[in-house]
C-alpha cells in the first residue's frame, strides 16, 4: 500500500542557498536574505539566473571558495596570503597580474597537493 501523503517542499536558509549559488550572501538582495529558498527556487535560480545573480557571479564580491578557485589556491592558502575579505573580479584579476610571492607559492603547493591526490587515487 502506498502513502498518499503530500510531498513536503524542501527549503534551505538563505546562507545555504547563497553558498550553493557561489555568491556572497551580504551582496544579495534583501528579499533573498530575509526569506527561505525552496529546492525548486534554487534550481530555477541556477537554470535562469536573474540579473542580480549574473552580475554577482561576474563581478563579485566573491566568497572565499570562489576567490580560491579563481586564483588556483586553497582557502587556507588565501588566509596564509592575508586575503580575508571578499574580493571583486577586478581585484582578483589585479592579484593575478601582480603575481605576489605568496600567490605563486600557494599555487605551487596546490599543484603538488592535486598531484599527490591523483597519485594516491591511481594506486
């Protein structure tokens, strides 16, 4: 016998939705920050991002995980390099062009870590 119980709608806090969307919560519109986001709404935001979301993804400010990915370093590497605040895309591009010593060092550490992870996976 199957249950005819209605399917419950999965919701998440705005913090969780922002993280899944790869944006900084404090940079999102107030209505996004103050409500809950359903799984369907999240899927819709990912499939057809509104202008505010596309702009945040393109220009920032970006959260740590996005900054780390764009720079090719770990989140710990960002902290060691003194990057603790959100950065815009322009600021990230400036760092890439500047190539500070800490960034080059952290990129080489990240490359070694990935190489070692791949070696272990192949064993």
